[in-house]
């Protein structure tokens, strides 16, 4: 899941043919598509756009590296906390205050984490038992965002 102002294909930014990533919208979604020629022209002519795209790519690279490290070497409880925290941050929600609803199913989480749905469900049940979150139909409601961020550890980045 991507946050506001993010992107899901960098191919046109570097002069490659567009890719067709597997994606689907959750909730109200606005999508802008820039042709390769228009993107290249903006990168060349607009210094602010060029700098913004550079920041977006750097953030995406860091988040992707973090996700790969989680899947490859972190225990599932930590990986799960980090993915939920990243989704919370991507949704633009402040880590303080009321509950934060994440529109994602346990199936989506298991696919992101490369773990079985039953294992992810077990970990979510543990997090629910200590009041960190609540499971709902195709949603995870984070009840204690500060505790989730603490469980996620440092370096959690939104996409």
C-alpha cells in the first residue's frame, strides 16, 4: 500500500518502457499517469519536480530495502509490526491520538510478508490480546500507534 503522493512505477523516470505492476485501489484513490515523454520533459525543465522525484525514489529505495531485510531476516512478529507501522505512516496518520484504521486484509499481510495466513493470524491475535490492535473484516485497526511504532523499531519508513 502506498501513501499519498507516492508512485508505483519508476520505469518512465529512467527512460525504460512502462511496467504493469499488479495493484488495486483500496478506498478513494486518485491516479495520475504521465507519459514517458512528459515525465522526461518535466525532469529536464522543472528543478523542483526533479528534486521531488529524487526524494521519492530515495524514500522508496529505503523502504524497499527495509521490507526485503524484514522478509529475509527478521522474525515474523517484528516484520509484521514494521509493515503495519509503515502502512500507518503511509496513510499519513499521526502516531498519537485515536485509533488508526488500515484497509488491509490478513491475506494481504501474509502475501506482503511471505508468511502463511495462519501464522500472520496468530501474531495478529497476540497483538490484539495486548491491546495494540483489533482485527476486523479486511481491516486492521491500530489501537495503540505508539506501542506499534515501538514494536516496529527504528527505521520504519512509509511507502
